[in-house]
C-alpha cells in the first residue's frame, strides 16, 4: 500500500506509515485534543516502553528507537484513552483520554491504530508531532527528511509525466535519462487522472473495489505479477501537493524569465475577485495575466483560491501577497504593474499603488442585468431602483422554458409546431441555469421567441399558467434588442484570448451611443419561422411598450454609471471616460494605432501620448536600475571569487611553510633565505 510500510527499526506492535500522507489519517489533526497545551509531567510508572513482552513476538528491542524514543505508551488508566463504539459497533473509537505522551514536552497524543493488524499503533501522529515541536532533534530531522525525500520522488514522477496543458509537447528526450520506478510512474498517472481528468473523479474512486479490480486486471494483462500499484485516498493528497510543486517550479521559472525580459519592471497584470459561499465563508481567487516575450497572446495563471477572513481592502492586499509569494516567490507588486478587479474591490488597487481599473467583463455584463431587473441598487436595506415588471416578465419566460424540461412535453410542443405555417425550429428552450452571466437570460428569451407560435398553441390547449400574452412577446423582443447591444462587448471580453484593452473604449462608446440612439433592431415575432435567422424590423424607443421604455432607460443609466462616471440616478448624457490604461493601449495596439476613433479630439491624443511617454520614462529608470544592480552583483561576485582564491592560496602557502624541509636550520632550504 502507498500509505503504509513497516519499518524494520520499530517494534513489532508499531506500524510505520509513509509520512507524505501525514494528516490524512483520522485523528492526526487532533493529536493534542487541547491545541498546543502542555500537560503536567507524568511519573515513570504512568507510562512505559514500547517493547513487546508477550510471547511469540518476532523480536524484542531493549532500547526504544526512532519515532518511539520520546513517544511513550500511557499505562495509567486514569490518563489512558477510553474506547467507545464506532459506527460498526466495535470498541475502536477514542472517546476521551490519550494513548501516548511525549517525554520531551509532555504533550499527550491520540495515536491512531491499524485495526487490521490487531490494533497496532501507526506512527503518523508521533512523526507529525516531532516535526512540529521537536524539529531540531534527531527524530524530527529524520522524519522531515523522509517527508522531503518522498515529496521529491513524487515530484520527479509527475515531472516525468509531462505537462497537462492542451497541445503541450511531450516530455523532452532528456527526461529519459531520469529513472522513475514503474510503480511511482503508475501512481503519478493515477494522480493526474484525478487532477486533470475531464470528468469529475471522486476521491472514493481509488478505494472502490470495482475500480481496484479493473486496475489489477489491466496490470496482469500487461504482464504484471503480484499486486498492482494503486493510489489510495490517503496517499492522494501527497501526490496532488507534488503536482502543485511542479506547477510552482514552472511558474517561478516563467516569472524570472519575464523579469529578465522586462528588465525588472513588473511584467504582468494581477486579477482578483471574492465570493461568499452559501455557508457564509468568503474565498478570494487571484490570477496573473501576462504576455510572453514572443508577444503571441495573453496567458492567464490561477495563483490561488483561498479562504479569507474579512472583506476589507487591507486583508485583500495581504492575501494577494501570500498567494503570489507562494506561487512565484515574489510579492504581488514585484510581479504586477496593475490590478483589475470588480468595482467593489478597487480599493485594493489603490493600496497597491495601481490605477483603479475595473473588470470590463463585470461592467458590460451588468448593464443588461440592470435593464431586465436582475440587478438593483440598495441603500440602507431598501431597493433604490426596483423593476418588478421586468422581473415578472423574465420569470414568465423562465417558467415557460422550465416547463418543457420534463417528460414528453417538448415532443407535444413539436407536434403543435408542425401545424405552424412556415414551420418551427426543433431546438429546445434554453433554460437560464447560469445565474452569473446575462448571456443565459439573452439565450432564454431568444429561444422562446423562436418557438412563439408553437408555444401559443400549446399554452391555449393546456391552459398553461405561464402563457405569454401579445404584449409580453412585444416587450420580450424589445428586451432581446437591448440584450444584443451589450452582448457584443460582453462576449468579446469574456472569450477573446488576445489583447482587448485598446478595443474597450471604441466598443463601449458604440454601445452607449446605441442605447442612446432613436431606433433599434427588434425581432418581428409574428413573422418568425423555422429559419435560424430571425426577422428584424426598425423600432424607435419612443414606440416601445411602457415596460420596454423603462428597460431602455435603465440600460442607458447603467451604461452611464459604468462607463461615463455618472453617480446619480438620472441620465446626464456624459461621454465615455477612458482609464490611463485605455489611453496608452490604443496607441500601442496595431488595430487602433491610427486612433481614427478619436478623430478630432486633439486634447485626448496629446494626453494619451504624454501618459505613454511618462510610462516609458518610468520603465527606463527601472531598466537602468536593473542593469546597474546586475553589474554590481557581477562585480561583487567577482570580488568574492578573488577573495576566495586569495584565501585558498594563503591557506596553501601556510601549509607549505609548516611542512619541514631538509636543509638549513629552522626548515629553511640550504643556501636560501
């Protein structure tokens, strides 16, 4: 078994466990029962040696060694553990008390047992104790050494397996010179199956008898003899940690390469966001976006998804540093020259000394969400801009789509569709299961509009409570037209893999102008047939339904609040604002380098050029310091080398002087001085 192997240096009743899985054995995390509490010393009669004294044992050790040199079995019943019944009804669960005591610090431990081996104690908890509290002792050092060696073996096996990235080349031929035992290789690929498998793989899979039987059969079919190497649930964590070490190795190599290329200037952009789960626990995710030296594309690396205590900006800054130091061995500011986050977290960028750049994926997504009533603002617990009419309409579309997710209802709907002149699409209604992206709401309305004639017949025949009336279809098509305007930008920023900073301003400007325009492309729902191309008609905003007009005003206002600096609840007609990043990017991106989209705005051109010039000056100063520091480091290294060489020569000469030489008195060569 991966997690268990007997140590010949231990007594017969004790079981040595692979320490790479320390903490995975039940009870290991609660070894002291009172965290870090040092209990009173026990007298010698309260505890004993671990040497077996019963007849028939394989060997008797007169001296406690290794793990058990300072970890002793408690003998006194008043201090000893009390066993209770487990779920199976066996007296194997420690209800109170402790099993062992450390005679160095007198902490008491609850050491787990291997009940398949007559209750022999497992060394996982004692070893973890020695590593934590007695790291400077021989026992602690030996235990840590075994853990490190085990981790290095696992990391080597996973490194041999190659990259998990799609389209990545196979391991280089040089890897063939490294010997990886077949069993280690098998366990490495089992771990990769758990980490990177396309389907969800449960940890319990590895303990499933059917799964193990399948692996054993494959093993024997391939010529294997004996028991197949199988990764266990307890051993899995160590392999996942080893794969994470491989990831960090490549991440640190990459950042050093980038810093060398950028001459010390922070070469990428930091990303972060927080989420509060249903259990009220808050987690912070962080990422790093950079462009490789060949300028081929954007690359994004997840640097952490960590539990965070508190939601203030200072806590966020500390967590970003923790994540980046762990992954890159550099602080967040050493890696990132700017920060992108949700609008609610822009204070983190301020504390980092970065511009307050909002995430455009959030910005564009929230305009149509506000338009249809999904997003409202609140002050002091009261909604400022509720839109119950929009919520009711979207709910009716939703209930209609959900209705056809069960039984043979959609088959019946298609039968009604066969009666429609011009036909009806056979595509199902798209239920808006995704609650975080407004594209799901857009797809819901579009799919229902394509089925509107069949839905009308079905609802009349079955007296459906979700039946959409004529004004509902009119307003729904107006909603769809407003969804489509923002959809162009939100789709780009969510799916584009190349640089987008320079494109945001012209696209946002076009989006805001489209919402402010007088005419809109609205689906003529009465003319919809089987064709996937929906018939469109021009419709002025003034001719929208009452609910449609309110939705249009909400879209215009949210667009101004997100892109034009409007902080009120009224329309101002303000122009789209640019961030410092937007202004510099449009001068550098080849798609906007002529700046035709700001034709006639000379002041904006001059400001953008001045910003770019200032950025290059800052970069030049950083590069100069980087070059000077490298020169200083080389000079210091050369001086240290000379100093070391002088010491070596002096040491050699000193030895030579002390060596007796035949000749004159005092060891001086005859005839010499």
